[in-house]
C-alpha cells in the first residue's frame, strides 16, 4: 500500500510540475503578456463586478494571506498528531513545508517578473509580480495540509467532506484574485499547479517514510510505526498512514 501511494504521489508530482513548467515557459516566452483567454476573462470580471460582489470577493481573498494560512498549517499539525509529541512534530513539519514552498516560489516569480493587470481594473490592493499567484498557491497548500490531516485521523466520510470543503475554499480564494482584477487567470492556474506538485511530493515522501524509522517531524505526519491497538483500529478510521 505504501509503495502504491509513493508511486501515485510521484506521478502526480511529475505531471503537475511538467504542466507548471510548460505554463511558466509560455508566460516567459510572451514576456508576461496575457494570453487571449486571460484578457477575455479579465474584461468580463471587470464589467460584471457590482459593489456587493467585490466586497464578498475581498472577504474571501483576505483568508488566503497574512497569518491565517500559517494558523491553518498549525491546525493541520495539531489534527494530525495523536499525542503531544506527535503534534509538536507535525506542527513543525507543516510550517516548514509551507515556508519552503513559499520561499521557492520566488525562484519562479522574480525571473519571470510578470506584470499584473492595469491598476485601474483593481478592486483591491496587491503587490509584487503576478505569476504564479501567491494567494492561489498558499490557499491550495493549506487546504492540502488540512485535508491530509483529516484523512489521517477522521472517518473516511468526514475526511472526504472536509477535503471537498477545503478544496472549494482554495478555489474561491484563487478565483477571487481574478475577479478582483489583480491577477490573470493563468497566474492562478500556475499557483494551483505549483501547489499541487509540492503537495504530491509531500504525499509521496510521507508515504515512503510511513512504517520506517523516520526522524521527527516527518514521523509525526507519516504515522511511523504504530502501537498494536492503533493498527487494529486503522481500518475503522482510515487515514494516510
């Protein structure tokens, strides 16, 4: 089972990374100029943006930045751990993972230096370059961490429901950036692909460390060797490890 999860995670990571690389090359090849579909969707959003809808989008977009995503990573670690020691290790792992992916995003962001849409079309404030979207990347990462934690400890039906809700939240954050006029749609797509590639790498790594003598904080997230009573109950509650 662990070998299968490693293979699936690696395959998804390769596919998402390849798609992201192709999109990044295409964006760089156009010197940041928007694709025709980018411009069409951007114009539609600007023309169909009543005040109440813009207010709602600003509320949604605010959840994808600042301290909230890091609190989400902490919550994922607390959920994933079965005791105080595991929780501490899982919190450290989740925060390190989020910070690592955020930092490496700049390796793409700065060389491509894609400009944002015209500021006259913005319905909220924004800073920095456009590709890939930081809000889309961050919310997708946090949603993935929380969903993984739920699958580790909750019943399958509860975990699936939580994962769907978290996915809807991450999608809403990314789409809000387009609707508010501060990102091109391909920026958001790039953020999603970038986050999914990293989440798949993390999934494969945790699956590989499951059942091994993995060092903290990886063992806390992967599950590591379980006591006998936990192995007997694993089929009832499901989980990643």
